[in-house]
């Protein structure tokens, strides 16, 4: 068994050696030498990633237990075992989100903990780990192949990996994906059908904040339903473009989608204005005055429209919602949310929502979920409505009140109860976590006070069109049209097949009979692509 401390010492020595040759200036040398250096460095990165996979497998196999004398002891299980808190520790070491850490641990175990044939840990993906250890395969392409073999039996996966082994060091991810699917189609076509059935049953729609002021949706739908829905969206979008509502078809499709969805439902929004605890009057930035004084096109940051990050909405839209909810007496009837001056998190300073029972009341539960918005474990983004309300200090030593309750998803609720973990909820609603390795991380609640306001100064009346960064320059044999098709259009629009003729194309122009030009043998030069 390799001693991790010895490997760590070797890795640190290698880092010191590379630090000695690293320079911010470009590396000199010929084209061949630079290309060789790029390849050797990638090979080194592949080997290091394979070694990291082995280290993650070793970390995941360690279980912490409490001995009879109260001390925390470590017990090592067989490779392939994943402790409950292993992804949580990896997320702190690699600075990953909770989902990314779970995926990282899972991929490492599937590749590096491939056991003998017939055992419970046999995954059939050991060939991918060997190829990475040999410097021939990087983590991204290995993950692509492993994803294609997600639900494949271990013996079939091992056969497929052995079949494509000779191509692992020279083919890109799309080519490897096609090879895996062709191999599966030859070995067991039913596996591909089962995957299609599973994908159709797991169709979903996800949403997250992307650019400031917009959300991104990502959806997977059964093909026949998507075809009908797209036809309805595109038809309405074409009408929007014809009527001048939108100037671009892609923008028109986005508006058509939201209009069709909103037209089928009635949504009521409840708006609260935040104010610091202890202030005698409502702060000016959180009162109704700024909503009425500014321009309707100003962008105002709000929280609560989605779990997690705040979003930017037009001031006019926000004022309309307030008027709709509160009527003419909006300034008197709009509820105010008291927040901590330092963190901006909603607080219950008087403990009016507290209860002596173990389970929080409806109002207290709603308050805590609205304060946290999502799971309070570092890097976890599970929405608060799917989380448990955990007593940070266990009940009955810890009271059932907002200052002792936090939203935790079921996995991290159980992780908090593992030996070696410690969580502290501070009075300003920030939460500090300490893992068994001593690494400390802090999570912040959504700030309701320090929100951004972007006023409309009139400089964005006609914003310039967004251009993709140019990765290459149109040079030599490439025409401007070919460069535009290859580098500047979105991916779906780039499906243009340009076929180079085997022989030069000629086209004789026949003049109009009444033309006086006698030359009928004019030849048009072939296009430049």
C-alpha cells in the first residue's frame, strides 16, 4: 500500500520544480517544440488526475465512528465504499459545489475502484483509469465514455472499453461517444433502447440565474411533445416579428414561450420591503419613494423570485406588482421585513415566532425557509422547500426559534450528525461549518438590504448587438463568409455543409437576345470555399 504522505511529498517536490520553470512570459521555441510541450503537459495532467481519483477512492473508503471512550476513530472500508460525508469533504478541498463534488466522487470511484469480475465493485471502467494513468486519456473524455456506459452491465462496459482502447489517445469526445454507441448497438441494442426510455421518463425543466437580469432554462422533453410545442412557439414568434414586437426571431421565441405559459395560469406575487432592525423609520432605499421617483426601466435587484441568487427586474414591473397587491394605500399596507443590519438576513429579534414544541409552527417554518432560500451547507443549492428544518443546537438544549433553525437537505442533515462535523448559526444568520479535517467554511444568507439598483441613464437605448469572441482571424484561403459561419454563428445555425468541388466549376453566361455583347464564353471563377 502506498503511503499518502510519501505521494504528497513527491507532488510538492514536482510543484516546486514546475514553479521554477513557470513564467508569465510566453515559452519560446519552435512550433514543433511548443506542440510537444503542450502534449507532454496534458499527459502529465492526465496522470495527476488518475492519481487524484485514487486518492478520492481512499478518502471515500474512510468511515468515522465514535469509540466507547468518546474519541473519534477512523475505520477503512474496501475500495469502492463511499462514506456519507465523503462528497462534503471533497467539496471543501476542491472548492466544488455539492452536486459537483458528489459527481466527482462518483466518477472517481467508478473508474479507479473497478474490482475483479464477479464482485460487487466491478464497474468495467478500469480501462479508463489505466488509460488516464498512462497519460493517454483526459478526465473530460473519460467522463463522456463513462456517461455512455451509465446503466450498462459491468462485463459489457469492460468489453466496450477494450474495443475503443486504441482510439482513446487520438480521438475527440464526440468521436468516442459515437464509437461507444456503435459498439453497444452491436453488442446489445436493447441497452440503447432502455436508455432512450429512461431519458424520456426523466425529461425535466431546470432554471438558474445566468446573465444579470435574465434566467436560463434548460429542458429535455419527449421528441413528439417538443415538436408540437416548438411549432406553437415558432408560429407566435413569427407573428411577433411581423408585427414589430421583437426584431429578432430568437428573442421572439423566448417571449412567445413565456406568454404561452403565463396565459395558462394565474400567479399572485407577494412583495415585502426590507428594513434594518432598530431603525426608527423605513430606510429611503427600501421605501416606496424610490419606486415612484426612478424610471420604470431602472433595474432593481430583488430576492425570492427564485431560490438562491437575487435577480434584476425593471422598477416599473415591481411598482405594478406592489400596486396590484396593496391598492392605493401601498405605502401603508405593504409588509416590511426586518433584517440584520450587517448580513441583511431577515431576523426575528423578539422571538415572536418561537415555540416550546419540537416542531416549528407554520409561520416560523415559512420565515426560516424564506430567510435561507436553500440548503445552508456550503455549495449546496437544494431549494428550501425540499429541505429539513434542523435544530443547529439539538433540541431540547437548543430552542425552536429562528436563531437556532436552518434549512438542510436530507443528505447534509445526516452529514451534520456525523462524527467530526460542527455547525454554528450566528445571530446575523451566517453559518460556520467545520469538517473532520479542520477546514472551516462559512455560508451567507441572501442579503435583503444591500441590493443593487442600476438606473437608466439613457445610454442603453440602442444597445450594440452582442458578438461572440473571435477565436480566429479570417486569413488566407478562408473567406469572410466561411469565417462567419464557423466562428460567429450559434451552434444550431452552423450546420452548413460546404462541399469543395473536385474540379473547377465553370458557368457560361448567356446574354439576353437583345444584348449587344458578343462574348458568350465568360467564365465565373469558383467561390473561395
